[in-house]
C-alpha cells in the first residue's frame, strides 16, 4: 500500500474504471489541486507517480492507445489504466 497521495489518487481513479478504459493525468491533477487554477503545476508530480506505479506493474501508461515501457522516456500525451489481463 502506498502512502503517496498522488499514487493513491491514480490507483483510486483507475480502480473505478471499466476494464480497458483509461484516465488522463489531468483528471488526477484536478482532483488533487487545492483550487481550479493550480492543477497544471501538479502534472509533473502525477506523471512521476504514474511512472513509479507502472514500473511496479500496478498501472499501465498508454501512448497513442498502446502500453508503453515506463523505463523509456515518455513524452507527449499519455493515459493511465489498470493493467490489462494476461
């Protein structure tokens, strides 16, 4: 169990999704922001938490709709989802 609030919010939001559905890191940042204007400052923190969770196998990071290697440099628009079933 993680104690990082950002990781917890990512896991909470992805757990509530139907299989195969994904969320935007923006959704997580908005949920964590103390006000409507400050969520953008949290995006790098959300992306870093998502990479940690993906490296642990707890979520998948999608790039152009396909899972991407969290160890590689991830640039551009990403989405987050629960790991797909093997």
